[in-house]
């Protein structure tokens, strides 16, 4: 009886670890960047909208490089979103009270991507809190739009350009 329990537990642990190994083989990351320009004319303490140019995805080639295709992608989530000030290079995020980023395509509704409220940092880069929403339809598209909502807590004397580096975790079904 004891040997049957040992064999059964060994079998279960092997099958669970092999499922995780297969899942890992079918999971990869896609990175994209967007540039956000925060105008010096934005009002203080009021949310202001910023539309960015369309972000062109390289997802077709990423899917191909990872031996899959768009119709086999079953789960895409934002793993990280880091904002870094690119111009002026000596600027920090002390001017920013909150920021919310939204994603959409021409064929799909807008959904919140990431956010950060009550910002109190003297750094020139910040990591946003990613939502857990499924983003399959956006990453499968040829391009998507990013809309940014910012609230300033300090007056800007110059426009500030921010780079948004997005890292998506993609899981696909086997071919």
C-alpha cells in the first residue's frame, strides 16, 4: 500500500511539472514602446488627455519567432510598464500627481492598461501598476492606440517627453 502511494505521488508530481514545462514553452514576451508628450500648458490638478500616435505591433513576427500564430494565442497580459523621461534628460517625475494609460484599436473598445496615483518620487523613471485585463485582441492587431490621462501637481516650464516601455506576456496553444 505504501509503495502505491509513493508511485501515485511521483506520477502526480511528474504530470504537474510537465504541464508547467509545456506552459513555459508556449509562453513568451513581446515588448513595445510609445512616446508620450506632456505639454507645459496642461492645467494643475485637473486630468488632461494625451493621445499618442498608433503603436505598430511586431506581433506577427514575434508569433512566428515563437513557433505560433495569432489564432493560437490564448492569453496576453501586461507584465510591466515602465515610464522614463527622455526629454529634458534632467527632469524627474516630481511634477506628476497621477497617470493612467488606456489601450484601444479601431475594432475594439478601450480598456485601462496601467496606472499610478499619488506619485511622490524624485526619479526619472517609474513602474506603473498593470491591470490584469486580457489584451489578446490588442496585441493581435497590426497597431493599437494609447491614450494617457495625466494630472499635474506642478507647473511645467517645458514640454516633457516620456517613453513608455510595455512588456506583454503571451501564452499560446501548441500548433
